[in-house]
């Protein structure tokens, strides 16, 4: 294998999470035990410092149709609204006939916020079910994979190009990045939203490593990719969404001002904390092993005490944790979920049944919270259960 970013062959194994199923492959009862498993290994490029997976599940398998909906969670929609408001007020508030392209637009939640600000919008979404949901809700969406070829077929330049939670998914990484450059007006802004690897390591949020996430960027490493395609990040901030995500503002090289002071400060912090050094990833792997022992001991004690434990949420990332820790129905009776597309399905690998929150007839003693990245919203929405003595256990506790 060569590095996905710089093409180097100098790759070193940093973390091996074993053979795991594609974690968005929620199963019907007939499919249980027939799901394929793939290597889930994080490697480190000694040349450019980028952490990445060394095995690619084809994009047609993972993204042709899936059950993730970004509009289910209020926190995420609120975050998207804030991003749209910031970008519009800072760059295009007085612009007429302003346009935005969203890559990996899912159910159109981000684009709806831009629509409310007067933008003409276009989404590109590879999942047929979610693309249909977006179109049905009034968000024009192409059911395709975005790449340079599609950008040229569109033949349009946009004021804003957005990629939220998709820029680290890309099998066609360089074609997509070049397609973004092709689609961005000379005065345009590319808004790239990605999980911040520095924060993943700090939070011990290893469950955010899964087959859909091929790349794990820090600011220093994403710069290598952007520079190779004539793009430059001139500002960025760390948002709390998903436990810590970078919202980067990017444009054509030489077209905007110098790096902002807050971006420079974050780059200095990366160097200070050795965020792009292999030793940091080696230590990360050791901490995960200890975390596994602690979680299994907690669940063992709960089981011995006769306590009923339900999983809270059935997020995609939760399946990395369940499969690596070996947590199945011996500990969790079910996974309680809001997303109707997962109703009646089973988690891949560990085969824990998914039930709808609205259909629960009994409560657990403990909720083992897999959707930990929405901790504040979960605790606020469930104060009544907390008052009744239901414990909410967070295997990952994100920093504020």
C-alpha cells in the first residue's frame, strides 16, 4: 500500500482493531452471521504523518445505500445552522444569487440551513435512500459519487463548497479534492468539516475509527493534501460536535489572507503535543487496551449485580467499540435508537437487536451510551430517567 495522501510506501502499523464488519451494515434477522469482516488497522505515514486505514472496503459497498441520517440529532442540525450562518455573514451576506454545493449531503440537513439564508443549493449524495429523502424534502440532490468527472459535468462554480463528515471517507481522494478546486469560484470558500485526530486521541475515542473513515487528519496533515491541489486553509476553529471537529475554511492558494491567529495557535499546539508523531499513536493503542479491560470489568460487575443494561443509541461508531471489546447480548439486551431506518435490525458482528426508543415498555438500570458524542443533549433530554435512578454510563467522555 501507498499513503493515500503523499504516495509514500513508508507506512507503520499504529493500531490493530482486528477483523470487523463494515459497521453501518445493520442486519436483518436473516442476515445474522453472514456479514463479511475486513481488517481494521490504522497505519501511520512516516513521510507526511497522516494516520489512515490500510484496507479499503469499496465505496459502492459502504455508501451505495445506508441508514445514517444527519437530521435525526438536534445537536448536529444546530451545528450545521451555526456553520451556515458564520460562512454567510463573514463572506457572502450581501451577495446576490449565491450558491452552495454540499458533497456527501446526506438528507439535506446542512443545505436546508443555507436555503434559509437565500442560497441556491445542490447536494451530491451517494446513498439512494438518503438522496431520495433529501429530494422529497425540497433539497435538490444528485444520487452520485462526487469526483473530478462529476465536477466537470456540472460545469458550475459555487460560492461555497461544503464537505461535512465526508472528506475523510474518500476512496477517490485526489479526484474529489481536484473536483472541489474545479467547482470553487475564485472568490469562493471550501468549508471542510472533519473529525480532529488530535482530539480523537485525547478523548480516547477509538470508536471513531472504522472502515468508512479512511483518513484521520490533523491540521498539519490535511495541509499536505490541500497544497497538492492548489488549495490553502486560511482559518479554522474547533467545534464540539462529534467530540471535537475542525471547521476549516479553505480557498484557492494565494486568493485570501494569511493564516488566522487561531489557526496558527492550533498548529503550534499540535507541534507542542507531538500530535503528528508516531509515538503518540503507539501510546494511544496502549491506552485503548486498558480502556477495554476497564469497560468489561464494569459490565461484568453490573451483570453480577443483576442489573439490566441497554445500549443508548446505535451509532455506526458504536460497532467498532462493541466488536473490539466483544460486547454483545451477554451484556446488552438491546440498542435503543431514534433513527427509524434501523428499526428491527441487528448490530453487525455482535448482533445486538435495535429497538425504537418510542416503543420501549421497560427501562434498564443502566444505559451504556454509545452515542457519547451527544452527551449534553442526551443528559438534558433524559433528566426524568436520571431522577428515577437510571444510570448513564459513557465509555468515552469527550472534553468540553
